[in-house]
C-alpha cells in the first residue's frame, strides 16, 4: 500500500503543488501546507475506493486541507500573485493573464478554488465531486464568478 501511495504522489505531485501554491503566501507556509496535504492524503488513502479519478480525489483532499488549514490556524490566506506559468485557456492573450490573476486573488478562497479548477478545463462534474457541491451549483457559481470578475475588471 505504501508503494502505491508514493507512486500516486509522484504521479500527481503537480496537483498538490498547484493547490498549495494557490493558498500559501510564503515558502515556509507552502512547505507546511504541502506536508499537511500529503499527511491527509495518506490518512484517507485506505478509504479511497476508486469511485472517482485519483486526481479528482487528490484535488478534493488538497483543497479541503488548505481551506481547513487557514480556518484552524485563524490565519487568513494571503493574496499571492499567481504564476503566469500556470496553464490557462488565456495563454494566447498573455497580456491579460496577469490582470486576470490579480482579480482572481481578490476572490474568496472557495471562489478561487472553483475558478482554479475551471481554468484547468476540469469538467463541471469533476469540479462538483472535488468541491462537494452539485453540478448545477458549480455552473451557477462559475457564472457568478465570471460576472464578478467582469465587474471587478470594469472598476
């Protein structure tokens, strides 16, 4: 079981780093948060039944861990500048990417989690599984987030 778990972590390590870096403000918090995510994945691994893709399950654990980490520690996540290296559907319009990331950083943590998954072209069904909400709710939230980002960009 340990060997399978380590292979899964190696295979999907980018997921953990992406989610953690989205919420962490400093390297030391990033390291702590990364370790916390891996620990929670390890604790949950025996219960993973394969009803969803490993990546979907890992996203859900990672997002919940990050949100809980800041809630428990009573620290609010710092708004960090997102790396323009992240793959987005906006790559052809790179001049707008930095502006988009700056606006996303102003969203609350749940909205940022949803839009992160959306920008990675995750299907609504997978986003709903990761976030623990219905597909309809995902669609509604994404539309509201888009509208909010449009309003923010016009301000």
